């Protein structure tokens, strides 16, 4: 019985730590190659995205950039689509908005 509780406890800790990902971690994993937080890189900086886009627009563009780039004013899109969890979408959008300048 103690073994089962021990396994359950550590499984829960492992799974929880895997799903509690931060926006910064998502940025480093998926975005950093093309976007920087405050300066122009291959893609626009997060400060510009946060200033000009709603969270719904950001989510749509991350999910399917090929169908949303024209409505956002881009002539083309080379950004790949990302299949994130709802928690990951919320974390990266919050991280992007943390760079919004008032």
C-alpha cells in the first residue's frame, strides 16, 4: 500500500510539474528563434505584438498562421503552426502581454 501511495504521489508531482509551464519557457522553446521580447528579429517583437493584437488574434496566429496573416496586415507568413494546450496558449499570451507598453 505504501508503494502505491509513493508511486501515485511522485507521478502526480511529475505530471503537475510538466503541465505547469511558464510563458517564458514556451517562448524559449518555440518563439525565440524568430521573435525577441523588445527588439525586431525575423518576426516582430512581443512589445509590438502586445500593442497591436488582441489575445484572440495572437492565439489564432499561433494556432494557424497561414489563415490569419492577411487579416493581421502581413504580406506573407513563414511562421509554423503550433499545437499548444490551452494552458500553454494562456501562458504565452500572458508573457507576450507582459511586454505591452502603455
